[in-house]
C-alpha cells in the first residue's frame, strides 16, 4: 500500500513539474474602447483602461490556452433622442467597472504572431450611473462575450489587439430594447 502511495506521489510530482514548465504567468495593461449598441445609447466608442494578469498554458509548440483575469472599465452615453420622462438627460453618461475572465485558445501562426479566440464572462462590480430618473440600475450584473484577436510574443513582451462582441442583452430594465456591448482592446504585457 505504501508503494502505491509513493508511486502516486512521485507521478503527481513529475506531472506537476512537467505542467509547471509549460506555464508562463504575466501582467498586462491597456486601452479599452467600448460601445453599447442599443436604441437609447450613443453610437460612438468611448475610451477607458484595463489591467490584469494572465497565465499562458502551452500544450505543444503551436497550441495553448490563456486564461486571464482583468479589471476593465467601460463607459457609455445616452443618445440625444431619448425620452426625458424616463432618462435623466442631465446625467447622460454611465461608467461601468467589470471583472472580466476570458479563456482564450492561443494558436501560434508564424514567428511571434499568435491568434487568440474564446469566450469571456464579465461581472459588473459597480457602476457610476444615474441615467434613469427613478434611480434604478440600468445594467445587468453579468455579460457573456466572444473574443478574437492577435498577440505578438517577443521574449518577455506581449502586445495584443482583440475585438469582443457581447452575446447577452445587458439591459436590466426591460426586454423591449436590447443593449449589447462591443469592445476593442489594445494591451501591452510582460510574461515571466
């Protein structure tokens, strides 16, 4: 029985060591351009920031998975033609803080160039909003998106650009009007 436990322990340590050798953590920061599509929302992108960390898990020379944890900020403005009986037009902006968790497939294309794609779930941490006259929260607490983009990996440096399209309606007030988030992100990072 002791030899089975010892064999299990040694196997676990060897596998853990092999996996650990393929793991590269890192940090990143960058620009987040956000637009919320919907009849009551302005049509332009607004610029904010994002910061966070990632772990690159390599499964061979060309394929890996990169989970990330990001704090990102999004903002939006009301359209000019909204109903002033419902919307607070004197406070026509909303700033939203999200904890986003993308899990991206990472495919090495050529040289330092990588293609990344996968799902992202974002949790609304808090919002600075007063766009409704009755003071209700306008935005749902969660948002599911799909992300795709390119990453350049050179030594410890990472440069990435990605586009995200929201799949969920983030309008918490009613289902008559659908609000979907779009994001473009440009980040720089360091891998260790």
